[in-house]
C-alpha cells in the first residue's frame, strides 16, 4: 500500500492555498505546508485545515525550502505542486492507481506530467504547455537543485528515471495580474544566482530571456534567447521552441515586418522541423501574404505535430500552440470561406469557438453563416459551444446576437420583451418594428429637450434634431 505526501512551500498565497488544499486532499494521505514568511492570511487558512504546517526562514533559495519540506514527508511518493498549481479532476482520480501500478518498478523514480499554463484573468486562456516533474519517490537520491527555477534531480544510476504520464496539471502563475510581480521577484533572484556563479552562464540564458520579455525589454529578451539557441548544451537547447517564440514575440512588439519574422521562422523550421509551433508560425505568415495554399498545408502540419507531441510517449518540448489553436481554426475557416467551402468553414469556426468561446469576431461571422439554416438546428449547434447555465457565456452569446440579423435564434436566446423593436424585427413584422423605432426616437428627442438649457452654446445634438424639435429649442 503506497502513501502519498502532498508538499508545498508558500509565501502570501491566501488567494491560492484553499484551492490547493482542496485539490490535494483528493489523492494524498499526508499534507505538508512550509511557510517561508507570509504576512497575509495564508498561515491562518492552513491552520484551519489541520494539516502539517512548518516554517522555514527564506534564504533566497527555492530548492532549500522544498528539500526541507521533503524531509518532513513520511510517504513513499511525493506530490510537490506549487500553490498556484492543481491537477485536473481526471488526474486526481487516476493518480493513486497510476502510482500503485508502477510502485514496484525500481527503475522509475519520478513522473513527468503535462503542465498547462492558463491565464485566470482571461477566461482561463491557455498560454503554453510544458512538461514538469511534480511526482517522485521519497528517496535520498531525489532532491531539488538550483536556488531559482529549481528542478528535481536524481543521482541514482538509471537510464531514464522519470517516465512520462498524462496526469495533467494546471498552472495559474502566469496570469496577467500576477505575472509582473513574479517576474520582478525572479529577476532579483536571478541576479543573486548570477553573482554566486561568478557571472552569467548558459543555464541563465533561457530564464533571462523569459524574464525580459515579460518585462517588455525586447532587445534583452532577443539577446538571451539567441544565446540559448546558439548554445550546444543539450539541456539548454531543449528550450529552443520557447526561445524562438520569445524572439518572434519581441520582433512583433517592436513592429518588425513580415520578412524579419519569416527569417526567424525559417531558422526555427530548420532547427525544429517536427515542432507544431514552427509550422503554425509559418502558416500564419503565409496567410498574411495571401498564400492560402501554403497556409492550409502548414496549419495541417501544425495540428499533426501537436497531436504527436500530446502523446505522453513523445511530449518534451514546450509549446504555445494551445494558446493559438482557436486562431488557427479561425484562419482555416476564413480560407475555406474564400474557397466556397462553407460547410467546412462552419465546422472550423465551431472548433475555434470551442477552443476559445469569447472570440466575438468569429462568433458574429458564424452567426451570419448559419442564418439560412433551420432555427432549431442553429440553436442546437450553438448549445454545443455555449452553456446557457453559465451567466458569462450566455451574456456573451446574447451580445453577439444583438449584432446579428434578428431571427428565431435571436428570440430563443435573447428573449426580448414582446412587441419590442427587436422582437418585431425577429418575426419579420417590419412595419410594426418601424413604428416602434419611431416611438423610441421621439422619446429620445423629448429626453434631449428636457436637458436643454437656452443659455448653453448650440450643441451637435441640436443640429441633428428634426425641424419640429428644433423649433422648440429656438424659442
């Protein structure tokens, strides 16, 4: 029978710690929280949860704090998520059976899991996907190294101590509201580590590139990303895809033209011919050059390699394509519309909106494409994308319907007042709708007159008034 210890180090995590505790209680036998100096309600919340709470004086070393937490664990498996990380519901259910199935295999010292960075401030938009070790055996040969951007290390002689799983983790630490503060903290810690190391070295380059693009210092971001790309060290070069993404993002932020971007993408395709991001970027640039044949070919290549990379047997390189999948399908749909492939365009717009449901531009186009379909079919189609029980999603759908032709679909979702202008337009009662619009217009004019003051200079709204109302303002 295995025992699972869930560990975390915290400092001022009152926003995240309750969710973390709720998540780890689903699969752990022991919960260990190490506080490194919180001044908010973090400790108070943890104490109420009746878990094991320890205190560790912060010494600017994440590995030291995490290894202290491990030393307090009694389980034979450690799950070490950050406070802003949590397993998906499916992963929570599968974690214990999975560990039990591999527990007796002494070759396996840890588990590599897909970690999806999401932005809580933007409807949980996916930012990127990477692979991380967050589950490992309690063993003296397994411990954290490096004071910042720490990672788990295994010194036992094994050909491949960390196996790959599909136990997916969500990470919210790069959300817009917290990213700047976190970046500034990381830069200070990086500077301390560089000083301890006697200067910058190859292992600092990728972290400096990430830090500087987050701080919008694009020239520095490009400089360190290029150093990383040119470095022969295999561990450093494992982050090539992310470095090319940083360079492209920096060039775009600086207003770089398509040729400048294409030169970078050509290099990326040469270095990473089987990386989904490279084909996506090449396809996007082809679309902007109106080379739709190449664009579709590259979009299909991107989707093929994205599917390949998501197989746990292959996953390794960080990818940002998940963040852009909704846009890829939107561009595919636009090309299909140009080619007269309306049915396929409708399906791709649907996939795009299922990837990111708050894309008003795509939804308005889709609603127009669906206007000639039977209302019942359109209503069912939209229900496959939007949840009527979700207040935010429902409001967004209604707002977009307001910008689309009034019809029975509009009536079903928006439910306007009977005999209102919108309701009359939706049922095709155009003369009555015109009368209703005229009534509303008259009420607007009357309201304007109520606010009219004779001594004020003549305003634009007075110029636009019909003659009957102009006479009233000229008295």
